[in-house]
């Protein structure tokens, strides 16, 4: 008889990054903003499994459209267009007339 897989209660930051693409700093920032509490058994910090489920399902409302950028939303709604780097080109006499 096959047993169903056991769901983990907490994930390391490396496992959470594989599942959601969010970095360690992002998880700490969201904890500081009060979205959830990270687990701290002993000297290790873990991301709760139910929080990862809420992030992936869209139930947890994240600030500044962050979720949309990570799940490949169209660029126009996710973030402003990037500006070109470097010095602006000088206008030629033909462009100014």
C-alpha cells in the first residue's frame, strides 16, 4: 500500500527559492512588513509550508506587483520600461531643423 507524500512544515531558503524564485532578503522583508512569521527552530530559519502555498496560489497579497513580475506577466503591467543606459546622443543639425 502506497502512502501519500508527507508535506513539510518548513522549507529552507534554498528550497523556497526553487519553489517561488524569491530570495532570502525578500522573505525577511515580507516578515518585517507583517505578512507572516518565519519559523526559527534552534539556529535555523525556515519558511513555513503554508506560506509558500499561499504565495503560489495568490492568496497572499504581495506589495508592488511583485508576484506579477515573478510569474511572467506582460511587461507593461508588471514594471515600467527600462531606460537605455549611457549618455544621450547629441542631436544632428538635420534633427533640429
